[in-house]
C-alpha cells in the first residue's frame, strides 16, 4: 500500500464525492477485507457496499489484492490503494465547471462524514469518555491566498505531528478524526 495516492482524474474525484464511499474507505481499518466484511462492519446491505467497492476499484482508489475460494465461493479481498488520498493541485486550480462541482461535493461529503462521526460519539452512553476538542475562530477577513496559506501551514503541522501515529496498537490511544474547516460566512449587511 502506498502512503499517498494523488487523485488526478475527474472520475476519481467524483468517486470520493459520494459520502457513502468515504465511509467504505474508512471501514477498512488498515487491513484488507471483503465486500461482505465491510457490509457487516457498516451494518449495510452487501449488494450496496459491493456496488460502491467496484466503483472505487474501477478508478484505482481501492485495489483487489487477493481471491480465495471457500466452499465454492470466490471471496475477493480489497484494500485502499494508499493510506492517504490527495487531490492534485492542478485539479484544484482548474476552471472546469464539472471539476469544481465535484470538488465542492467532496467537501460536502467530507463534512457529512465528520458530522456523522461527531453525532455517533455524542450519542454514545459513555460519550464523556471520548473527549472532543474544538478550536473555533470566527469573523476574520482574509483573502483566498491567505486562506490557502493558512490551510497549507495547518496541513504541514498535522502531517508532521501525525506521521508516526497510525499504529492502532500504541498503548492508551483512541481513534480520532482531525479536521479543519474554513468556511466563508455570508456577507455582513451594511
């Protein structure tokens, strides 16, 4: 498995623009699995999961790594092609309408995925055992270039801090999702 897969094709970006597919990718938990195993983890219908896995394989985000025959049934084992997905800067800077719409949908899908995680944990009977930390800054006026610079700086800090934190067997750890949202606010009325 590669560390990073750079998504350069519009079809790859469209594939991850679907929030359900992001959940499927996350369900692999650092190991290979069959569509049935992923469906069981997600408590979703096998056929639905299998359909989306095939889409992710077609665009190279998931890969088929092994086939085993058990009792006459072929079990196909998949895994993500890389630990991290990154959208190519050239795609980010394109003026193509369908690319921009797909990028916007990816943002919404990621936000939806983060929101689901938040509410799942918040509704657990022992939710207080899962500390949640928030940083919130509001009402700053920045240019798009400044926002891009801030995003790049935060990304560097995250990458440096998290580079050796993928081992789920490290003692006293819990799995967390980390995110930073930079959302333009509605214009102030004058």
